[in-house]
C-alpha cells in the first residue's frame, strides 16, 4: 500500500495493517518520501528577500502535522538568517473567509507573503489586488505546484513539488519491501522554484 494523506494520529491504525506499506509524507513511524518542506519554504523566503521585498509575512496552517510544522520552521529559519522580524499568521484552512482579516490590516507596500499552500496563496493574491499592484507592491509565493497554481490571472510563483520523482521512489520502496530486497531509506526531495507573475524580478 502507498498511503497518502495520513495524519500523525493514524499511525496505530496503519501499524495494524498486515501489508507492506510506505507513506507519502514525512513521519516518524513509517518509511516515506516527501518534499523537503522546511528547505522549500526557506528557499521561497530567501528568494522573496532577494526580489527586494522588505516585509516578509508567512501564512501557514495551524495543524500539528509534520509538513505544516516544517514549512513554518523553514520561514523562521530564513527570517533569522535575514535578521528580519518574524510575521506569522495561521489559519485552519478548512473554512471560507479565514483570510478576511488581511482586508483590514494596514499592510505596508513592498511586502511579500510566503504561503504554506497554493490555495492560501491564491486567496491572498486576490485580497492584495484590492490594496495594490502585484507584483510591484506585493509579492506572493505558494507551495505545491499542482493545478491550483495556474487558476489565476497572474500565474502564481510557487515551490513545485516533484511528484513524479516522489511517486517513483515510493513505488521502488514498496517493491523492495514486497520482494524482500535491501530496503531504501526514507527520502526528502527538493521542490523547484517556479518564478511566475506574482513576484517581481530579482534585484
């Protein structure tokens, strides 16, 4: 079995399954392949700074899942290296209107928003368009690189996961388990920074 979408609280259920399994998603219990969530958001934050954006915000998920914590950690690590103030907002991601608070904030221009997902990034982009011009006044970077990043007038700058590589590696891990070959180690894959129209050119 290749398991996707498992939560940390699912490990007891999965451990009872009498089948070889691997997980898509970093976790402390089972063999896995995943994107390097911490490194991805670190790279996105550093890139936003190199584009000349002075104020760097992070909008993440308030989940306890590993990927959410690692993405936030990547932002915090980059902010520390840049010697800037950490500015973090979190949402559950399950309800409409959770980002409406941005409409009321006195946002400074020359700001970039690094977002935990492309879905968040697209919503942030729509709100920012009412406050200024993308990407001159505000920049936005998402994470995931699936279909959502293309469903916007300004194609989204995003950290695109290498799904084909990760899927291939998961299959190889699973086959090794089935045929009792030497096991492959769990592995993190770097995402690709796809620079599009929601960030301005490097300075």
